[in-house]
């Protein structure tokens, strides 16, 4: 029997769901979680400090490697209407099946059949010549669609995709942000989302394109990274393609029975060499691998042992309490949804009892939750548990 999903539940005031990020980004609050040294770990003690993300470089050490996910977010959310009935639909182009083909998650899709055409709407709600033709529907209700231009053939699939992103695609904000905005009487879409929901270090020419942001990385600015580097911290860029499965709720009682979504990871030769170098330094206590976000953790923990060169693999690794971390020493992460695999990953690092104490503190102190919310930084105290300053609670 693995972790019970009920053990990952908690009550949250809806007012704590962030509908926009802190401005500037590094002004977001940071709950520093200091675990005792492993040799002194009784499974219960911890220390908490209330900071801001701007203070993160002060929590890092010379020699640390900051592992960041440089994937780019693509405008994969769409609005469309059925060509035959005019009925409105919206959805997410969730998983690519080649240029211009996706498995899509489309609301109100039950009556769709292969051959139906969906006219794509621009951001003002106008009909465009671009459309999606339904090719298949799977047992989970996902719809395989193919992009076409009613104005006639000629453009390559890649050119059509670029045009769709430019004219039609919307920022793929998580459903809870859209719902929070609706509940507060705000427009679902904000023109700032295109900047807000993209990390400042996203690689536009990189190998992966994501339909959700690696949200811990949203807090980091060029200035913050420069300050960290000035203190001897080295960034390592990896890439994990965040898919729609990250939003998939856990619907089983035992987390081990959850069908974990698979995600593509890419680590080029330079990053791989930097990680190997850091692993050698870790053995001597001269470095830590500090993961920015759960996606960086999944990349580090699933990275295969292989000969030198680029690595490109797919992982469906489920990290929950009992997992022994191979490479990850510390973690910057946001506050996650209850009953989620992301929360289970954090519990694997803190322990379940501590996790509930940490989240109770964050709720009591009115931290902002989820993708646009505040962050926490989890690390083990090296020696003196009284080291540091700021608001501290045992």
C-alpha cells in the first residue's frame, strides 16, 4: 500500500488562489523550510523563515548548481466553433502528434465525430480560415485534431502552427486561475499573461514546447540569477516538456495506482557534464544540486546513466514519500493543489507530517497559492540550526 491520496488533502480559502503574479516577480513571498541535518533528523523538527524570493541568493551557497527548466510555454489554449452547428467550444492542444496534429482536451466534445471541422476563433472572437479537423477520439475523451487552412493548401504544417500561435492561440492558464478570475469578476484573459506565464530564461529555440509553465521558475529574474552567479552559484539549464497531464487529478485511493503522465526530458551534453561535475563535488560537500521546480526534480531523478552526449528520454516517474533522492539536494517550488502528484513529491522531501505543518503555516500567514502564487525553499541545515535571520518558528 502506497500513500493514501486522502493524506494529501487540505482545506484552502479560495481567496488564497493567486489570479496574477507578484510584481516584480521576485517580490513574491518565500517560505524557507529548513530541515535538520540528516544525522539529527527525528522526522518531525523543522524551522520556518518568512522571506521573499529576492532573498533566495542569500539562502544559496558558493558552489551550488541551480537547475532550471528552460522549456518554453506555447499558446496552446484555443477557442473554436463547430462548422456544422456554430456551437462554441474551447480546449487545450495538449500533446503533439507531429507538426499540426495534437491530442486535444476539448470541453463539450461528447458529440464530436471524426471528420467534424472546428473553426478557430481569433482573440477577438472572430472566425479565421484556420480550423481543426477531428481525426479520432480515444477512450479518455481526448480528440485527435489536425490543423488546416480553409483558404487552401500551400503553407507547410510548421508555418500553419506558427500562424495559429500568432493569431489564435491563448496562454494555457490552468483552469483554477481562469475560475478564480471569473469568480472575482475579472476577465479570463489578461494581455500581460504572455509575459507573466513565461520564465525569463525560456529557450525559444529549445527542444521542448510546454502547455503549462514550470511555475517555480516564474519567480526568477535576470537580476536575481546574476546576483546568485556573483555569489558562486552556477545555473544548469535542462528541459522538461510540461504536458496537460500535470493538471490530471488523482482519482484513486492509493497514489501508487495513479497512472502517471509521461513527459519528455532533454539534457544536452554541456548540462549533463555540469550535473556530473556537481555530483562529484557533492560527495566532498562542496556543492548542492538545487532544483527550481518539480519538473527539474523529475528531470534530475529520472536522468539515465549513459555515455557522454545529449540525453533525450521520457519519464513517468512518480515521486512520493519513501523515494530516495539520487541527485536533488534542495528545492524551490510553489504551493501545490491538494491531492496532487506534485504535492506528493514535496512530501517525499519533507515528510508527510512536516508537509501538513508547512502548509498550515502558509495558509495561516496568507501565502498565495498555485501557479501565480508564492514559493517555498526546502533545504537541510548544514550544521548550526540557529544560523540565519528573519522570522523563524520551530
